[in-house]
C-alpha cells in the first residue's frame, strides 16, 4: 500500500467512497486521514466531502457562510438520531466525549482568528462553491480491525453515508432558515465595511448579551457560547448618546452605541460588573456571529489591538511615547530599546505601535495592564509620562486610534475620557465627563483635608 496501517488504505477508501469525496480539495494527511486512536479502541478519520446541492436561489453568496453555519448546526442536531451521522460525534465509540467537538454547538460564523480548531464550523474547509457544499467531516468509529478488505469497505461506506446524511439534512432545511442566517452574516460584513464612513470603529446594538459560557472545546471568549441563566442585555444609556442605524442587508433599523474614531471611551464601574466581558465582546465584534450568540449586533472594524502588561525581550523597541530614558539594565535609546522589558515597558511598545501604525481601536483592561503606565503616582519618576497625561497634553500622539479603557480605580485616566460609561448591576449607565471631573476634584480635596488633619494631631 506504500504506507503502513490505515493511512496506507486512504487511496482505496477514497476510491470506494465514490462521488462523496471532494477530490479537488483532498489533501492526504491533512484533511484526509484514518488513524488508530491512542487508546486502541477507535479509528479516527477526516475526509473532505462534496454534497452537490448548490446555494439556493435568492441567497446572496456574500453571506453564504451563514447558510453553511445553519446546515452544520442542523447536521449536529441530527447526529443523535441519524445513524449515518453518529460518527461525527464518535457516538458509538467507548469514549465519545473525546470527540465531542465535532458535534458541539457553535455560534461563530466567521473569524479571521485561528480559534476553535477542534470545532466544526464555517471556514476554508467548510463552504459553498458553485458546485455545492464542500465540507470536511471528522469523527471516529469503533476500531474495525486491520486495514483489510472488509474493514476498508466498512469505512468507505461510513464516509459515503456521512455525505448522504448531510445531503438529506440540507434537503429538509427550509430555504427561509438558510436565507435568514445568510442575511444576518451579510449584515455584519457590510456594516463592518461601512463603519469608517460613519466615523465609527465599533457599534454595539441594544439587546446585546456579551457574557459567555465556556466549555472544554470553547475556552476562548471569541468562540464561547452565550451564558446560561440570568443575563442582562446591553442598552446604550441616553447620557452617552445612542444612535440608530440601518443594517445594510436586511434593512432593519436598530439602536445602540457607536464608538467614534479617535475618541477615548472609559468603561468604568466596580469589580465584577462586566467591564472585561464588554471589552471582550467589542474585540469579538471583528467576527460574524449567528442568531442566538448574543453578540450578533456587535460589529467592530478589523485591526483592533490590545495592550497588556507582560515582560518580554525587546529588540530595537520604540517606547519613546512614554519613556524619556531607559531604566538600568536596558541599552539603546527610548526609540530603540534593547533588553528585558518590564510589564509597563512591554505595554508601552504595544500602545506606541498601535498609534504609529494607525490601528483603528486600542483596548486596555486595567485588570491586565501596568497601572504605572496609565496614571501617575506620588513616587513615579519624571521621565515616565503615563497615558492619562499624554491624553491631557499630547492627544495627537495617539493619532487616529480610538481608545477604550475598562477600569474601576484609575480616576485620573477616566477623567480624560470623552465619554464615560458606568456599569452597575451589569447594566450600563453614563456620567458626564465634567461631572466626573468635579467629583474627582472633590475627592482629592477631601483626601488633602484628611491628610492635614492627620498631620495636625
């Protein structure tokens, strides 16, 4: 057979599976393989399939990945009752939980990020082309024994049956469901393209449900599903200026928060109020989501950056936006620093790069940030200029980049924001920047008075 074991039988399996195989996309060892599982109880497989049913008439091909999502999710739902589809979840093996990613529900339609690789979802392996649905089916069956005649025929029949089962699910799906899923996907794509002409970098629709539920296969917030149980929807507060937009594909009019180009938006509030969750939803707005995800009305232009503390080795790194000189142990100059960077210096590199490169949006979360790079303390050296002072005195240094900061305690940074959203009880409110600054000054005066009283004792 040229190769040992089941991989050596791939050619025969492909030949016997017939028209079910997508030969144009077949890549042996990558999307076409059969291997004995490590525990010896199962045969794991992958095979590119072609279901010759084209995208129904009337559905815009630009939103076809939404229709692919609807089909894949319907197939997953049928896996428990259709014997042809059970191999997708390895439901007849001794340990199906190991392969549950194949049938786990997914509400992510499209992402440019490499996330959820163990999940079955629309991507470059699962798409509509003019000749039909191209998809890569993965799963496992009980080990049929060595790759000999009868066992090979059994696996070939399993592959052909999978394609047949997927095709039947497609036939049963109402065209209206496919069209709705495609239109929602296209709404997000077109709105994302239109945001810059509206002077926006992000839109968060009213009714958004940003909180996530994580599983073994969906551990990253961008692919995680909607939270179960109590979930408070986002509603843009009147005090922060809600806007109304028309979704380009469906024509629906919706209201929500538009985040403006070049603005500084503070998402403030006490601990565990959903600040990080909302920040994550904004970043996930670079992806397209299906109905029910909760974030299908959050749309963010691509190219958003984050800035976080975390030491790394720097090689000719530009930290001059924040540092007037380098600390001991580093060499070079602030415009070309070399050595082991601290958390604040690493974060300075990220913020500076976002500004220089014209990133549309920069996200900063206090929980992951170097606070000394954001606000000044009494003991801070003069050769470090924190972000709060840059925004106050050299706002143009940030260029065209909009900045969103999630914080509970960095008052001097919040005071520099153009708009301030306050989360209380997981609901969104607002405070006018002038009112916040007045309250902040009053707080500082009270601190001064208390200190003077302490000194007078």
